[in-house]
């Protein structure tokens, strides 16, 4: 039986790992074992951060809306409850952009809801 060598496959696998660790510091970019471990940690943190990003942006939008509504004389929670009572389905991202970049439109929107 012919002996099968795995050199080609192993080399490709190692190169694939090292391709992902380009830009890492010290031996974690060039040594396969360190690179593999660094990648495991990096991908784990990436996974977590993709979920945290959603939370962080929602908090940021709430702060922006809250600042805008407080300047007009209403708290954030009361503003959101008014929206729900009036059956207005507008997301917080859009509200935050209106509050930040188009305050006069947000003010008109706010006055319409407050009535």
C-alpha cells in the first residue's frame, strides 16, 4: 500500500490560520499554535461584541431621545408610552436621528403626539 503524506494538507491548514492572524502582535501572527489560540479568543470576543453592539446602540438611541424630549418638557418613558397609546410604530433609531439631526421636525412630531 502506498504511504499517504499529509504535508500538503497540514501546510494549507496552517497557512489558513496564519492568514487570519495577520496583524496580530508577537508570535501570535507567525507561530501556528499561538495563532490558533489567539484566533479562538478573537472569534469568541467578536461573537460577544456583535451582540453587545445591539444593546449599546439601543442605549445610545434612548439617551438621544431622552435628551430631546426633556428639552421639550417630557420624560423619555412618558414619550414612549404616548407613542404606544397613539399606535405610532416608529423605531428608536429613527427617532434618535430625528432628534439629533432634524430637531425642528422632531419638535413638530413631538407636538403632534402631545395633543
